[in-house]
């Protein structure tokens, strides 16, 4: 069950922290992590390091969770610092997405 994409997606959509019980391969799945973070922003700490380190995905997760996510004390300090360090690139990604939203 922990490696079943549909079951884990349903679980993290209901409770983002359920991602901590998912199979490691699903902690690297952007759709799973985005659903978890949208429901519970501090779920990002359970995502794979690869996704946490990728500016594009970090921007996507901040977009899903809201910018106040950077101030959440539940997130490990090093993850918040990494996100803050990437704010200029994250802001550029968010700006691009807003422009796309306006076109669509």
C-alpha cells in the first residue's frame, strides 16, 4: 500500500503528513509531494532531498502552500534557509507561472 500511487495520493490529499509513511520512491514524485504540501506545508520535510534541493520544485511547493510556508516553524531550519536562499529564483518561477495563468 505504501508504494501504491493512487492510495498514497488519496492519503496525502486528505492529510499531507501521510507522506512520511509513503515508500521512498513516492517521496520523489512531484505530484505526491505537491498534494501533500498543498494540504500540509510542513510535509515538504518528508520529500526526497532531490526535490527539496531542486529550485523549480521548491518554487512549485511554495506556490502550492503559499509564501507564508517559509515562516513555518514546523519545517526544519535548514530547509527554510535553503528556500530563503533560493527566493530570487523562486520568485522568477512564480512570476513566470502568474504570467502563464493570465494567458490561459
